C-alpha cells in the first residue's frame, strides 16, 4: 500500500508541475504571437505494462503519467512515470524515464529524430533478489541513445544502450557487460478512414528486435542462454473529445527458452512467462 501511495503521489506531482508550466507556455508573447513552447501532460492506466514485448508488472495493471515539452524549433524533452512490479525489479515499485532530443524535417513528409533516454528504478537493486546473496549490488538503470527516421505515420528507430542494458552484466547472471545492446523497431500508427469507422481511430502496428551483446552465464529454466528476441504488437485506439482515448492491443514476444518460467525476484518458487502473448486494455487522458 505504501508503495502504491508513493507512485500515485509522484504522478500527481507531475501533473501539478504541468499545470503551472502549461499556464506559462500557453501565454502568448507580446503582440499576441503564439508561444514557441508546448507543454502537455497525460495520465492513464493499462491492464498490463508491456515494454518491448515484456511485462514490467508481472502481468498486473499499472498506473502511468507523464509530461512532455516541445519547442517549435524541434527540441523536445519529457518525463514518464509508471508503477512496476517488485517481482521483476527487486524492491522496485516505480519506473522513471527522462528523455530529450531533437525532431527534424528532411523534406515533405519525411522526418528524423535524435535523442537520449534514461530508465531509472529508484530503490531497486539486483542484490535484493531472493534468496539473499544471489547477485552483487547492481542497479537496473539504463541509458540509451536513439536515432530514427519517419514518413507520415510510419517510423523506424535504432536504440543503443550506453550503459549495461538494464543492469545485465557478470554480476547479475550474464557472461559480460551489455553496453551496446541494440533495439531496432518499426512502428506505424495507421489512421483508419472516418467514413468506414469513426473519427480519431488509429491502428497501431509494431515489430522490434533486441540484440544483446552478451549471453546468460547459465541456462534459463527454459534451457536458453541467448536473450535476443523479437516482439510484435497490433492494436486499435479511439480518441474522444477532451483529450481522452481508449485502446486495446495484443503483444507477443518470442524466445520462450529464456523468458518463460522466469522466477520472481521475491520468491524463486513463483515464476512467469515474461513474454508470450498478452491482450492489453488502456485508457489515457491528455491535458
């Protein structure tokens, strides 16, 4: 209960800052010219927090929120917060993402992006995995650089870990460090024709592949050592007046040999397929 309260409090803090910042950003310049700054915020919930095909909440719901800043010149930055499961992130209950970068235009509907993102897990550490002494001290934090190109509603991106990938190294059950681990993905948000459906209906499509620079030091319960895997997503989202949207999606991640029967960080007798297929429901409010 205490962890949940901290999570919600953090998100309310985000929204409070947003209200103040947005009031400043929406204020017109002298002479009535529009501001070059745009600040938006969002809060919502999902029935299962899936990241790159892998559950982050042990197949349980999550509450999430964030704030985004964009400048008309192309610079952007933001903050994302989500509840997570301490069964996956030992003693962790919150994920905090900080990101920034630049979005540019090439020509016509072609765009490009360059950015960096940090995934932070306050209070979580591999040395708190049960049973005690399983791992040495190592955070789950991860920093990535990314570059991408887009055409209308289609985007391709390459993300490269600048640190050990979510703490995967020789201290946490891998053969060596994992900086340089790469995630390649293609994502589409296909707008469906209003005359056939209704307005603001989108079909999200996604495929991604994670290339690790290391292997597991010992075979996983499923018998695998190579953690590389491919993930997929198909869904549908509907936007409503007032900034509300709802969505449904199906995700799938392969490589059961590594991601099936993964033991809980709290109780090694409990296990879960972190990937596989998952049906997800979501609701979101944008301010």
